[in-house]
C-alpha cells in the first residue's frame, strides 16, 4: 500500500461540509481541539466565521486550525472549489466528512415536492459532488478517508420519513459502494446517528410531522456524540477501516 499520503494522526487535513451548525459544527470543534486542520464549509459564512473565532484558542493549544469557506454542496463547481482550496492551502486532503443534510419531514400525500427535491439535492447529489471532488485527490496522493453522516433513517422508515429515509438509504448505499470499489488506501466510513439536538427539525413545515417530531426531540443526544464517533474512525491507523457506526440515544430502542 502506498503510504505517501499518511499524515500524523493529530494534524490531518479534514474537510467538513455543513459545518455552520449542529453535527457539522460539533465535528469541526472537536477535530480542531484534537489538533487537526479543519476546512469548514457551509453556505452561512457568518456562522463559519464565528466558529473560526470560537475555536481559535483550542487551535492554538492543539496546533490545529480552522479555515472557513463558503460551500454549496448542491453546486458541483462550488464543491470542487472547496476541495481544491483545501488542497492548495494545506498541500493535501486527508479526509472528507460529508455531513451537509436537510430533513423537512412530511407525509407523501402532503405533496411538498419542492422539499423532496431539496432533500435529494442536498442529501444525495451533495454527497456525490463531494465524492467526485475528493476521490481524484485521494487517488493522486495515495489515500484518504471518506466519512458520510447518514442516519438511522437509512435503516428504518416511519410515517413522514419516506423521502428523507430514501435519501439517507441512498447515502448509505453510495458510501458502501464506494467502500467496495475503492483502493485499500482509501478508507470509507458511514456514521448513522439517531435523533440529535440540531436545527434540522426546524425546517419541518408540515404541522403533523412537526408535532410527531416533538416526541422524538424528547429523546435526543448531543451533536458531540456524533463528533466523537467521527473522531474514533479517523483516529484508527491506516490499515484499519471502520466501515459503519450506528449511534442512538439510550432512551430510543
């Protein structure tokens, strides 16, 4: 195996999409504190700038860093520019954490087609754009690590989750296919969280789905629980590939 890509485990260059809030924000914060060079992407650059300022003391202590960059994962060119900017800044890209996602749950008979399309664009096309941008870089440098943030919705369907679960199953399937097709020097991990404290539920416009989500939101875990799982997967030696992690709150069985 070509190990020329290998970076010290404490200062890898890790790209995180959807880093302006929730899980992505928590992943970026934890990885900076652990000494990694994080390139944080999202559309809300004001939130990214605040994240960079907030993590600056931790970066100084750990030797890590955080570079905020505007990113729209639904735009293939924006995603390619994001990956290239990280490579130009640091000389390599060690990992891409594909976290960006949306979750406007609704029943199918609500016919909220624009919301369905948005989920497909962000949750599926956004992931594919990240793979298309990062895979050639990983191939050229002799390795890298893809981490997809899917969902337990990839493994189960409940009323109002049909389209969301379909997109997350697609994310799981794409990532599993990538694992099977990739060179052994490219590691691939899928992390599937249960209900997490985040802004995702705030995008639900259908009253019935919003009411149902109140029950789920009473049984949540912190975004840092997912960040710790990502950190664990990234921290393994190059010959170890953590393929899948499923995380649920202890109150949800």
